[in-house]
């Protein structure tokens, strides 16, 4: 590419060879002040509205890449490439260093009086030396900063007193000296920053420069052509100076008045390449030739680009020229793949229609139909024309064959013309044994087989002529009894197969068997052909693979190993009405879309040339494509023009490898130019990815695709724009592959692969899984431990409940009670009170049986408890006659459905009889009440005895009572803990309530609670 562009500079600067961009194409302002290219390859354009990045297809403002830059001065004076991933930005109010990798920027500031900031911060240039120091040239001085952007040294020229009295315009451009130091041009001459002493040196004589000249001409601009040669233009002297710093030699060139009048103080010399310089004027520009060996300049006074006002030139990494103007940006275009060589015949106004071309010893011979035989030199300049006539009528010429080194056989409307390129003699071929065979036959196809025999076909159906290699004898092959399969109609093409047989191609294909000298095969339809259309054209490559084009279908191929197949790419569908040429293993033909296809039949690689590549696809009229024997160029023709293009498959033009330029993540997080590994968190599995190719030649000839590769079988996904939206990617490792290819296969596809890793969420991380398993195991262990503890607790409760129930049973069945009952029965029997004895015995037996039955149950109906207490009271009444009792049940209480723990009330009633009653009184009363209070059932036992306080004062009875109450209380506690029944026991001395003597004992529980279990 560099050689290609370098070759273009030897000629004139033609504005038609440039592409123009302005605000309609995305520029933020048409006034382009500066152009440069960063280390990645982006072109940066400075305008009045700030820096812009250009990738070949779109412009992006720096304020878009980093919104913080919008707060800075936008008028860009100059952009400078400082090194890898760094750009210097000079503005009318500030100097900045931009990181072109992440688009962060740093301000290079210098402390100065506020009144001087307008001049001090008005920056002309920013540069960086080989040791990493930054130099800033402004209107007031020269300032040096270290790699942390802190001031190191300065030369500040003006003060506040100079405001309004001095023309404050000190600094000019900065260049790097051959040893890598910062060299600032200024109105006093020049400054050099010495890295060793960290000082700014004024006009050091080490470079042997003309300090007087530089001080005298403040507008002088410096530039290095090479490492030791300095070139500059002096507007004041109107001269161009060339100085060799290694020898101190200085040469000066006086400019013509007309040229110097067009140059001005903003004219800058730019190095185009090592032999060409450019300098811009008020209008257009001039070319300066540089002889590196002689160290001389040659100024070309012809004005280039006269219609534009050039503000700046820039030559990119590929040698491409960029031009900045007041009206937009110009980019030098890559030369079109197809070169045009127009020609005309003197005195002829009609179009010249060339059908065939042959190259003989560097001269091109062209059969031009009714315009005769034309000859061209190697540059396709028309040299001569010969028109052949027969009976004073011009002979129409078509295809040609180079018979030997001096003779051309030319197919024409009268047969075959033999033409001697040396003597320029010509005559129609006539054969002695058959002089009438070719007479008045319009010949349009001629073909030489490997044996040397030549086949000719004309406008007669199913007939051909074979001329032996000596050129003396002719033989007719036609449809007859000997060749019944010769049914192809008009023959368009001949082709020889690997066995030496010749195929006749027309509406069908017939094979002429050379060994049998007859047509032995006829193919009217191919095995994989879908339609019934005719016209077959056959080709055979070096591997004996047959390529056959059919009318309306794509190529059919055949090999003995693989059999028949069809090329399924619709772009390669040939037009059967256009000529096809097989040169070596490359097929050149016109597609049904009217484009030139160059197809390698072995690799299946192809290239497409359309009208945008430099040829008029509506006017191609040659019968084929012709190989230049002295180069790799292919030739074809149109009306009054010869075309030429290189035969590379694909062409040598390559685009740069695509790369990811930006990733937009959730939460407005943006990554610029990510490195090779893309790693994102589990919550960042949805994002937009943009990639670029930096194609400045044909950016609109690109097609894009990507795949998130998991296996080799992962399919490519085509996309319209170089943007990829990935949504909800599962965690894991992938390869993100992107590809950019040419729509017309003009260049080989380029690929880039990025390892992509979506991190697993914390609950899928190994440490969390281990922790979770450990936690689960611990939880299970704690649960099992809790259950075992609970089971032991319940078991212990059950044991205690049983224990206290047994104590209650024992209390009921204590020997004293049983002994008293038995004594009472004995006394009744001895006093012959058999009736009461019998009653007492029955009640005693019922009470024993009922006690045993209830002790087996956890809960019993309230009715059983009441019945049990009534029997107990009646039996006690038989023993003691000094008290009376009553049992009151509130109306509505369903005693059969309400259940309660058994044997809870009996000890309370017993205590009321034994300890609450007085034997001295005859009106002792005991009242049992059952009533509802809210959700509770209250069992109340009231007596009018001495009261519980008096009972407790007596030690013996108090100990007995205390033991009984402790037993009941503990049992209630166990029942509540085990069954959550909310049993409550309260004992009240009536004297505390001013209700006389006696005790009230209340046992309450939630009667709505399900106690059935």
C-alpha cells in the first residue's frame, strides 16, 4: 500500500482522486485545523468544534468518547501524535494530553497571573521527547512537564505590563531533534530542552542554525525531512531553506514571484515521502521534489488543487494523503482495481467495438468487428488500424488465434483470415481438397487442442471443421449416420478433456471421441440440473475437474472422486450469454448480476469487480478476458476503452484486523479498547459490543459476522453493523470471534478472537458451594441434635407426667384413704347397716374403677370428671356428716365435648374437705362451679372453712397441703409444656377479699383448644 500511494505522488494531485467529507458526513465543523493518526490507526481531525476520531466510515467527537471534555476549550489549534496511545491537543485556551486507549485526558497547566491566562494558555503545539517530557509552546513561552504532568521548567517571556503594549505571539511549532530533544521555534530563534540539566537552552549553537534568520522571521516553520535534514520556508525572505545538520551545509531556493505571492505565513512544508514535499498556499498547494542522495530540492511551480484552500496536510501510516481545508476534509483514495485506457480512431464518431485481443512481442492486436484490426503498444496507445475488405465490402472480424510466432488467424464473416504480423500480409484460408468449406462461412469460434489440431465453428448447426496442425488439411464433422448423437445446434465453445476428447458445447454437449473419430456421447441435461433450459459451456482445470455452466443455473462440477455437485453461491451464477475464459485454473466470467467474477476452480476463492471498481459493466463487449504475457494483468474491452486489472485472488489489498473499540455494560459503564481477555461479572452478562476495522479504502464494502464460539460447529451470525448485542449469557468460558469480509471478495476476510469469561454468581462459586454444603451439613446436624434433644425432652416430660399421674393415683389410693373406707364399710356391716354399707361399697368400687380408667388417658370429657367428683363427694358425705356440697354447671356448657386432664380436681376437692372444713361446725359448705369466662373454662372449688392461710399456719396439715398443691402445680406445668394447654391454677383466701372465711380455688384452661391429642 505504501508503494502504491508513493507511486501516485509522482504525478499531479488530482482532487477527483480524493473523497471529501464535511458536516453532512459527520464532521462537527468544516474548518479542519489539524490531522494526525494515533498508534491504533484512528485518524484524528481537529476543527473549530473540537477533536474528532475517524475510522473510515464514521466520525466520533471526543466529547462523545469522554463527556468531561465538553467543559474544555473546543477550538483545536493542533493535534499531535505523542507516542503509543497518546495525543497532544493544542487549543486556544489550554493544552491537553489525551490517552487514546481509554480517552482520559490531562491538562498541562502553568501557574500564571490571571490577567495573562488568555495568552499563556493559547497553545500552538504540544510535543513529547524521547525521555517522556512534554513540551508546550504558547503565545507567552515554552513550558516543560514531566510524566506526571507537573511543571519542570519554563521560559515565560511576557508579563502583565505587556498587555496592550506588546504583540504577544512567542511560540511556534515544536519538532524533535535527531537526538530526540524538544526543539521549539519562536520569535527569538529557537529553544531546546536539555533533559540532563532540566533547563531550556536558548539558541544553542550545537545545531549550527542561522539564529539571525530564525529570529528575524518569526513565522518561519521548521520540519525534518529525515534524521539530519531540516527544511523550512521563510515568508519574509520568500525562500525555502534546506540545512544538513550533520555538516552544517545550508541551501536556499528563491521562489518565483507568482508562487511566493500565493504563499503566506501559514504555509507549511509537509513531508509526503522521502522524495516528495508539499507546501500549501492561499489557494492550492505545490510539489517539491527532494533528492536524498544529492540533498537538493526541485520546486515544481505548477499549482496543485487550485480550487481549494488547504489548511493542513497529513500523511498516514499507509502513505495516504489527507488534506484539511476550510470546507472539509479530503482523503486520498486507493487507485481503482480496474484501470481504464480510453482510445479513439481519428475521424470516427461511432463507438469502436473490440471483440478479441492477442499480444505478439509486446504489441497488442485487436479485432474491432467492422473497424478492422487495431494495434496498440504496451501502454494501450493506438498505433495503427487496418480494415480488410472482400469485394470492396469491409470484413467483420471477431475472435483470433495466434497460429505461430508470426501469424494470426482471425475469424471473420468470410471465413478465416491469415495475417502476418511481420509483413502485414493477409489472405483468406483456402484448402485444396475442400476449397468451398470455409467460403462465405461466418466463423465465430476457433480452438486449438493439445495435439495441435484446430477446431472451427460457424453459423451452421451441428457441423464443425477440424484443421490439422500443419494448417494444410481440413475435415468436416457433422450430424449424419456416422454421428447420430451430434445434436447441439450452433456450437459456442470447444473444450478438450483429460483423455483428449473434444466437447462441442451449444444447446447440448456432444463428445467427439478422438480414438474412434466420431461423436459418441450426447448430454442434453446434467444429473443435478433442475430446469430444462439449454446452452452448456464446459471448462476443465489442471485437476481434470469439469466446470459446466448452464442457462439459468449455477456452476455444475464433476470429478471422478466426488461425482457431481453444484456451486450454491448465487453471486457466482454465470451469464451464459457472456464469454467465459479459463486461464490456468482461474475462471473469468460475467455473472448474471453483470459483475466480473474471478474464480479459482481449485480453492473456490473468488473476487468480484463491480462498476464502482472502475469499469462500465453495461458496455463490456469483448468475447473474453486476455492474459498479458508480460505481467499478471487481465485485459478486457468496452466501447472505446481497454480495461486492465490485476489477477490476484483475492487482491493484494487488505484491511486491518478488526478490534473491539467499545463495550457498553449495565449501569452506563463503558469500556474503551478492552485488552485481549474480556472478563465480566455474573450481573454483567448483557452488553453491547462495538468493533472496528479502520478501513479507509472501501469501508462500505464490508460485511460483518460474529459467533460466541463454544464448539467448532458454532455458526457465524451475520450482522448489518459492527455492533453486537449479547443478552443473558450463561456463566462460563467462550471465544468471541468477529469477522469482516468484503462484499465482493475484493480482499481476504480478517478475523479476531477474544476470550470471554462470564463469572459465575457467588452461589455457583466453589467456595460458596463448599460453604453451603458445610452449612447444610451443620444445619442437618443441628436439626438432628435438636430433634434428639426434643425427643429426650418429650420423653422426659412423658416420664414426669406419668410420674405425677402415678403420684396423683397414689394420692387417691393412699392407704389411709383405703383403710378409712374399709373401716367405714366394716362398721356399717357390724352395725347391721347393710344398706349404707352396700351403697358405700358400690361407690368405693366405682371410684376405684374410675380412677384406674382415667389414669390411662391423657384427657377425659368434662362430664366424666363431674361424675367422678360427684361419686367421690357422696362417698365422703357418707363418712362425714358435717358438710354439704353442690355442683353447678353453667347452662350451655357441652360437658361431653369439652375435655380436660384427668384427676386434677379431685385432690383440690379432697383438700377442701379434709383441711378446709371444721368438724365443730354443722354448716360446712363445699361448692363446685363450672362456667365459661371468655375462651376459658373455669373450674371453681369454694368452701367456707378456716381458709388456706390458717391451714398453712398449722405445720402438719400445711405440709400435706403444700405437697398436694406442689404436685398439682408441677403437673399443670408439664401439661402446658407438652401440650400448650394454657392451664392456670389460682388459690384465694376469702378473707383477703372481705368475703368471710374459706378458700376459693380456680382451675381454668382454654376450652376451645383441641385437646383430643
